[in-house]
C-alpha cells in the first residue's frame, strides 16, 4: 500500500505524542510554570495603605508589595484607621479587605470602627458591624487608636465584642489616644476583664512602659538610656497571658535599641509574646527594625517566633 504525505505526517504526530506522554514532567521544566513561593523571613503585623498623614505620599497596595519583596516579608497586616485622632485621613476597612481579596497570599486585613460611632442597638450594633467585617475576611481589630481613656466604657464595649468574635485587637497608646497612666492600670483593667481577648500593644505609651519609674509625660515620648527596673510590660506579660507586643514604629525599635543588652534579654524572655512589625505607611520611609533586630544576634528559634511564628498563632494563619 502506498502511503501519502498526509499518512506519513499523521503517523509521525501519533508517535511524537506517545513519546511525550512517557516523559515525566519535572518541576520548572516549562518557562510559564510558577515556582512555589518560598517561606519568607517576616510576617509584618503593622502596615497601612493609602495616605495616612497630610504631607505623606500615598502608599498603594502594589507599592507595599514591592517593598515587602525587597525586605523578605511574606505577609503584612493591613490596619485601617477610623478615628479622627488616628491620622489626617481616615483609612477605612473596605480598601484593606479589597487588597487582601486581590492578594490573599500577601495581605491580612484587619477592621476598625470608632467606638463613638452612632450605631443602632449599642453593643448589638457593634457586634453586627464588626461581625460582618469578620465574615468578609478580617482577621483582627485595629489599629485601635482612639482619643479616650483605655478603659472608657465605650472602649470596653469594643473589647467585649472582639472577645466574643474571637479576634485579636491591636491598640495604640500614648497621652492622646488609648490614654493610660504610668504602670498602665487602665490596660490592666481591660486585660483582667476580657481574659480571652488577645491584646496587641503598640505606640509610645506602651513601649515606654518597658521601663519602670515613668512620668506621665514619658508615656508620649521615646525615652533614651538604660531601662529602669519594674517596667509595666514585663509585669503584665508575667501576669496576663492575653497581652502581646507589636515591635513596630520608632517606639518599638527605640524600646529595644535604647538599652541593647536589656532589649536582647527582653526579646528572649518574652519570645512567645512579641511580633515583628514596621508601621510602614509611605514610600521611602526609613524602617529601623531590620538593622536593630538583626544586630542583636538572636537565637534562631527566638527570631523565628518573633519574626513570623507568633503572628501565625495569634492570627490563626495556620490550622
């Protein structure tokens, strides 16, 4: 039987297909195959997208992603700011939820509602609104940065709702927002009242309290020099298992670097309660955390917990 050109080509195609099927497919063999993302060094528990303060440059979700890639940050928490004292421009919850929906492997959205917001139903209304945000993907509440005493009844109502919803709350503390006194008695009142709520401390008032013997003015500052004994943070962490520390911003970096010997020992001692954060909120911002923490030469296990492991637990990122 005489074979036509068409018969020859058809036979060759069948043979090639059979041969290809017998070749094992190896990872990375094809150019369009995306390699699995390697686990990165950090989970950042404190960032903001948008324009936070007047005069700042806008930080877009894409801009934040580029910066994260440059600094080996796998995931970042996106924190809204919804109180008039918290920033020049309100950063609402919805953009954080949208960015996390667009990049679910990189962003962790939190939600925020000012406790003075006019809602029908009082506590029931806050439970409904915050609960809806949780249903939409919010993993926590914050940045809670409100111009009230830390244990004002309106603030305590928010803590009550977050405890019921089983989400952590990240707060800012100084002499204007989340106000307290030396020794942090108002925070302690909240910790004792809501023992199942994980509180995450941030801001000058919180981090100045790594030291004892503070004045009221120092709760709004970045104290320098040796850490004095009987700091409220150590005392509260020893007594209450529901308080954690967010090491972000100038206040977090200063608390560790002001007395490097104490700071290193503190990070080792409280290795299960501390979480890496930057408070990155505009392009080109200087972030001292990388240099400060790397310079401490922390044990590998300690660094692993602080840089990402504790965040995974507190934010329930791993089952």
